[in-house]
C-alpha cells in the first residue's frame, strides 16, 4: 500500500515543482559551497543524450526519454522537434506541460507517454495520426470527454492509458458519429432549412450559421451527461462540416474556442476500460426475492458484504413496474455479520491515494442501445443481462419504466454475490450547464451509491457505471455531495463536486470525482459513522452522525491546487442514543438540526455564535405508540423534510409514516425549559405493517412526493400535492384517515442461473430533484433504476 502512496505523492507535487526549483536555485546561489541547479532546456545535445540508445544524429533517434525535466510547453521547440523525423516513442512524463504545440511535426510517432503533467487539452494530439499507444494518467484536468476526443481524432489508437480501446473507439468513430450526424441533419431540416431564402447573401449565411451552431450544440443531446462536452464538440464539428458541404461555408478549425466554451461544466474523469478477462454469460431473470431476518445489534446495520464488480441488468422497457394492492406482511430482520476485509481489485486500474485504491470505472451500457456485436462484448465482460418474466399478478403500470438492475458492489467480482447490502445513494449536484435547457440535462443523472467496500457512480439513463472507488478494509454506510470552488491554475477558480463517503471505520473519505482522486480523509469518530450530510448554505460544513452517540460538525476546508487542506471540528452534539438519520431545518439550516435516533427524535441548536462547543439536545419529540399513547422511546429510522415545514418520519408505530409540522411542534416548547414536546401530527401515511428497521424513506420536495421501500422489494410512492396547501394553514387539522400510497412499484421477479432470487429489502430509495429517475438500493446487492414516463 505504501508503494502506491509514494506514487500518489509524486503526482500531488507536480504543480509545485517549478516553484520549488526556483527556490532551490536561490538557496544555492546564497551558499558558497552549494551545488548550482539549473532548469533543463531542450537542446540538440540534450536530445542526443536522452535518446535510447544514445545517438549522434537527430534523424536517427527512434526512442526519446524527456521525463522528469520540469519541461513547460514553451520548451518544446517545433523547429528542433521537426528534425526527429523517425521518432517512434516519446516519453514526456513527470513534467509541467499544460498543452502541446500545434506543429511538433513528428510524422512517425507511435507511442507517447504524458503521465503526471498539467494537460488541459488533447486536441493538438491529432497532429500525430500514426499514434497507437497513448498514456496521460494523473493529468487532473483531463476528463472522460478528452478520452473520447482522442479516440475520435487518432484513428490508429489501440491503447489508451494501458487499456485496449479498439472496440470502444470503433463505436465512437462509427456509431456515435452516425447518430450525431443524423440528429444534426434532422435539427437543420426541422428548424433552419426554411429560414434560408433561395437567394441568400453572405451576411444571411453568416447569421444562419451562428444561430444554427449555437442551437445545435444546445439541443442535440446523445449519450450520458458525463460526455456532454465531447458531444457538443462533435456536434459542432459535424454541423460545420454539414454547412460546408451543403452551403459551401468555410469550416471553423479552431478547436480551442469550443474547448473553453463552458469552463464551469461538470467534469468526469473516468477512463475508458475494456475488461482483460472474459467471463461466462450470466442471465438473471426477474423473480421475487425473500430473505431470513432477525434483530440488528448496535453499531451494525444488517449483514454487509464488500464489493467490486459492475454488472448491469437491462429490463425490457415494455415490461414496466406493477401496482401492488396489498401491503407486505411482517418479516423479521436479518442478523448482523461483521464486515470482511477484501483485497483491492487487481483488474481495475486506478490511482493509489491515501493508502486506498480508487480504480477507474467500467463502461456498462444499456443493451437496448447497443448492436448485437456490442451486446456480446458486454456479456463477455461480465455484464449481467436481466430480462423480466411477465408477472401474472397486478396490472402493468406505465408511469415508471424500469431501466436498469445493476450489481456494482459484488465482493471479489463474484456473480454469485447477492449478500452485499447497499445503504446510501445521492444524486450528484449539477454544475453550471451554460445555455442547456433540456429538462433531462437540466437535472442530474449521476447518482453515487455505497455498500460493502465500494462507492459507485452511475449514469441513470444509460446504466453506465462511470466510476468505482474501493477501500478494502472499509464498509461504506453513507455518501454526500458538496461543490467547492477549487483553484486550478494561475489562481483561477472552478467549481468541482466533492464526494464524502464514510462507514464502519469512522473515517470520512474526501474524493475529487473529476480527478479520480481521494485527496484526504478525516478521522471523525472512533465508532462507525451511520450517516453524513453537508450544509446547504455552507459548502465546507459537514455533519457526521456516529454510533458513538455523537453528531460532529466539521469544516473540511477547500483544497488548494496541491490538494492541501485543513479540516477542523466546530461542534459536537451529544445524543442519548445512536443517530440514524439527520436533517437540517430548511428555514434555518444554520440554527437547528433534526435527528432520528435509535431511541427518539431530537433537535439541537447548532448556531456557531454560541461559545459552547459540546451541546446536549434542545428538544425531544413525542409520537403516538401502537396504543395511541405519546412516547419518546422509539426508533426513528426514516426522516426527511417534504417542504420547509412538513417532516416525514418513520418510527414507533408499525404500518405508518408520520407527517408532522416542525414549526408548530417546536413552538410548543415556548420560552421555558421544556425539553419534551409532542409532535403536531398532520397525517399518517399507510405503509407496510413490518417491524423491520432501517428501511429508510426519502422525499422529493419539488414534486411533493414521499418514497419508502418495504421488506418485499416494493417501493411505496405518495403524491401529497393535494394535501400540502391545507397543512400550511395555521388551523390545518390532522387528516382523520391514513393516506394510502398513490402507487406501489412492485419488484420484478428475478432468477439467477435457474435459481429464484428472493427475500429483497429496499434499504433506501431516492429520486433526482425533478423526479425523472428513481433509484432503489437493496439488501441483495442490486441497484434498481426506474424512469418516470
């Protein structure tokens, strides 16, 4: 592990090498006996000396090693490099290059190594048309979009960052280009062809071209959102070619303008990956799943297995989810099992950071979007194709289409792993998307999931597992996103999404997703962390709730360009029991925090102006028990705000979810010292009668929906838009009857290798902010994704 850590430290220091060099020079000049160090420059003598083997003539050099010379872009002299006419292998790794000059003129270059630089653009690599092998790992500004660009630009490229990309590159050059060309042509015919008169002036053509290029880049969407930059780049290229051939317009060959069109756009740094090992086909057919249950102990959620494989289950779109009429019966909870340690995946290539390996993700696409040949390739690469069996019960529900059933967290790449439990998922916040107004693009499609030893990032539309992060000795229970303004270069700032992941070890991992880099960790607690969340108003403030019966508030700081950061603990909230779910009050997120715990529902005052760093709870809420008596002693394992005031919680009374008013409940506390108050119940939602714990709920405030899974694999959906107006009234009365679910998404029947998969618990279910995608995490290592019709 330490060997990998040393390599990552070298990568972190690449930004400061130039500055350190200057400081060393200054120190040496002040010392009479010091050794003078001078910056290496590209000269004929240096090229001859660094040739492998050494050479006497530039034109005879075939292999050249220019690594670790602190070279900047300006040091690459095109006039000198033009003399290297027979150069086939060039190593420029461990330097300070931010781009390539456009005219290096290396006509025979076949292999290029640019690892550990500061490259921001790859389009200049098109000047090396014979390039077959290219590596540029640990260039943190390069993303998946750049991988696709070089695959398109370099027609002979076979290996990218050590992976065979032949099949994927052919798909990018042919299928992708064909689809985009068709869309661009259709966009022209539908919106612009009639705007151009039969006899047009140069000014009219120029105006139409400008409008068309802007419109086509904004409205032509294809593939996952993580490839949006590549798609716009190709769309612009195709549109210009189309206009050139159709109208005789001059092509715009300036690629840099487009590259910097939207610097604040979300990045994704996963690399293309082809599995090196073929595995046999696994067909999983949907059937209902059952499971044995028993009570859980403190400090352990249900049995969790570590994971590391990516498998996609593709459902036939015509076989949609079904409505369930009857609530699920009671089941007992599964017993706890200790987490097992696992070795980092040796097949996935990644960067070793802080002692853990974070491999790049595999690309798993939806079968319905691939050709027969590509489907076969995915089966060989270990992708599990799931097709639903027609269920004889219930009616077909057309409101939600099942898109993907994925096994992303399997332990040891095992297809038989249906034991790893998945616990937390959260959609990635959308960075500035410029002029794009498409409703799908306007809401995030990328969701982070955790369970076992891994965290995965999934594109909900395509089912592609974009990235996977692993810690062999960890068992992740919770993930949360924040967006930080990070310094990238020349003191420029750019917004980047940071993912926090925590679990059994009590350590928070901080991951810069676009750079594929876990840049730090916070040893937050000595016991497992149940859940984490960021403040909506202060992007660096992170709350961690632990089995040590404490909730801590941390300032994680903002990392500099070398990923140096300073975290500090601001506050500790003392609890009488283990906190399971936490939520900041929307109307005053910097003043009050609400927590559902093993033995009640509590509120703390979290204002930082107070001198007291360690604080007891301010209020504990009472709820009705099964006999109707008010009690504070109950487990609250589901907690979320439906809007600014209405709270949804799942607690002491089986078969129901409470909706209650935060403001009216808290106001009953008055100005006295009363610490126990009764929750002002607005309504009860009818739910499963199970007494199983940790089946948490979620809300979609924008659509006024509540979601909760049950012990039979079903998802209960409540549309409460008809009730919230009445509840907002100060005289709003409690609903007399329980509100039934608007619909219940029924789990499709599954089987694997002829064996029926059963006993499915829905541990967590969430939607994106616009309720376009619904994601459910299960107790059997399956992530289920539905799309609202």
